C-alpha cells in the first residue's frame, strides 16, 4: 500500500497547481524545504504535552505537526531558526548526559513556567521523603551519577530551576506576543482533535484512567522528568504519525 502523504505536501501541490502561471507575488510563503527542515527539528525536540490541563501526548509528534507549528510561528513573524537553535541548546544542568524534550506548553506559556519553577525554590528543604526521592532519581538520570547528600541535590535543583527559568525568558523574547498567541490558537485546535481521538480509542480499549500529576511538585519539574525519555524522537520511522 502507498504511504499516506504529509498534508503539507498536498497543500504545496495545490498551491503550485493554482498559482504556477502567476507572478512571483504569489510565490510560496516559505519554501517547502525550509518548512520541512524546521518541522523535523521541532518534531525531534518538542512534545505535544500540556500539563495545565493534564494532557500528556503518548507519542512523539508527527512531522506534519512540526511543520504546522513552524508555519504558524513563521507567519506570526517569529525567527524560527533562532527559536530552533535556542531549543537545541537547552541544557538545564551543565554536563547532563540525558536529552530533555521540551513540552509544547513551555512555548505557549513560558513565563508561567518561570514562576512555577522559581516559586518552589524556598520550599525545597520541607518536601516529604517521597518527593525528595523522585527528584533525586531524576537528577541522577540527568547527571549519570548518584548523590546521597541532601545539600547536593538541593543545590543541583536550584541550579536547574534557575537555568531553565533563564532559558524560558529567552524563549519568551524570541516568540514575542504574536508568536505565543498564534501557537496557543494552533494548539487549542489541535488538542481538541487529539482529545477526541483519544476518547474514541479509550472507549474501544475500555481502559481505566489515572492521575498523572503529583501534588506539590512544580509542573515544570514534572515536564523535565517526562522529557528525559524522548520515546524515540530521533527516528523518523517511529514518529512520522503516518500509517500505510
């Protein structure tokens, strides 16, 4: 069977058919090759997760979604190359061996996540043992080594929180108001479709539901935990989102 085509390929084909004989004023808004490159980079680095409503997308995004995100940002006047470069450089802790995926909600509401991380720092020593162990395990995965000293992991978490907050503020600057609003609008529509699809699939499987949110832990930290397992984002075959 023939592999289903990326919707953006079809969109560009229709554009060519309609405007091939017209003037250069009707040239593509962005060359397909650029859009495909941006989409692939975003597909590798960003997850369609939104912890504000407890939505965790179980699979890597498709190339089509990555290209759609790139298009709405480009159309809103965002320098997509600068954004991708900044995302690619994200390193919450220096010397980490784990790649961290970026949840989409970090891009739609970056300053809310800055407050989320920094607002927790003064409360760290008072966390219960279960949350302490969870944070320790995450930091150990990121660093590839173990630390049993309370002061060590608190210092590491503080460093990670500050670095991530600074990075999110730079994301805020690059996206600008127009970029954030355009991305929120796109994500709202896309998420409605995803929720409907998952609801239908859940009825077929008749599976139970469970809470994904741990109380008293910053949502941005929970995102970092989930982002440690990229779920094969580096391989196109597993994440194209297209079926034969």
